[in-house]
C-alpha cells in the first residue's frame, strides 16, 4: 500500500508504477487507472504473473489524460496482491477501489515444451490465469463502467495468439482466446460506451523471454525485420494510446507490436 505519490523516470519503470500522461484539453475526471500486472513484472505494461499465477492490482488517479508525448510516473496509492484466476479474490481486490475508468489486463504465464509432455494441471493453470483472469477482472470492473456509461479495456495477447508458436501450444491457444474475447466484448460492450482493444506484442525484452537461451533469442531477433527485440516502453506506448481518449473511436482492434515479425 502506497500512502503518497512518488515521481520516477520512464526508463526506470518498476512493478506497480502508474503511467500518468498529461495535456491541456482533456476531461480531468477521466483518470482512474487499474492495471492487472504480475508480481514479477518489470513494468506496468508487461508484468507477468509468477509461476503460481499470483498477480497484483494497482490503482492510481491521474490529473489529466492526453497524448503519449509526455510522461510522468506515479506510484499507485492502492495495491492488492491476489491470484487473478481466483474469482472471489479478484472481486475482493476490486471492492477496495473507489472507481475504475481504464482496465489493463496483462497478467500472464507461459509454458514452453512439447504438448504431449505437458501435464493437464499446467494446461488448466495457463488457461485459468491468461483467460479466466480476464473474465474475472472485466467482470469486477464492469459495474463501474456501466454506471458511468464509459470505460476502456485493453487486453494483452501476443503475436503467437495470431499465428501460433511451436512448443508453445497452450500459450498460443490462450492468447488466441484473448483476441477472440476482446473482439466479442467490443461488440457486446460498445453500446454501453465501453471500448475494448488488444495489444499483441512480439518478442520483447522481459523477464519471461529472458528464460530463453541465447541461441533462441538471437534467432528470434534475426527473424524480426527491425533486427532487435522490442522494449517494455514501446509496448507501454501502444497500451497507453488504446486506453486514452485519443483512441476514442477505436474498439475491437488488435494492435500488433512485433517489429514486423508477422
């Protein structure tokens, strides 16, 4: 639990930080952020759940919203750790929030290996965190959205959710489900003034990908037309844009940030 605001630098984002961005001509009331991130995540946008799926919710009030050209970082005044796959735990965490305008669902775990060697419990767990976790968090946030007849939800999938990845069948399946869920929710919630979009990152320099061996990372880097891995900040900018009023006529879309990989 944070009791005061603390400034930071965009290049030193840490788990639990809130991206606050500002400009002149926006509605100052539109400024409550909810980020569902992993306990071991490196930034607010690409935080991963740890191996047992423990996640964290952070809440912060922004002073104003605007373009992605100016950033300030504030520590969130409210935090709660929970298992994103635990429906009651999620409800309890959201019950401590005064209001929600933006929900960013990006808690996720992965599994690398041949499908025939994957244990059923691991298959169930990755779906529980990556897919049911979004169901739980959206369900918990919806009352606040519906009451105001507005809101923005951004989910985080993966380019593997679009094309699939060998030895990551379960992860690819969950991320494909995230894309389908995003598009369905956009149609369902649009009449209520709620936008739902998705960011699908490529290979990004995160703790999750750090577990890959050097040869695999080098190969993925070479397959990326831009010749490098993405950065958490670049994914952050995509998420911030889709969450912001600047994307007010965008819903049901998947923004792939993969350096041209697919």
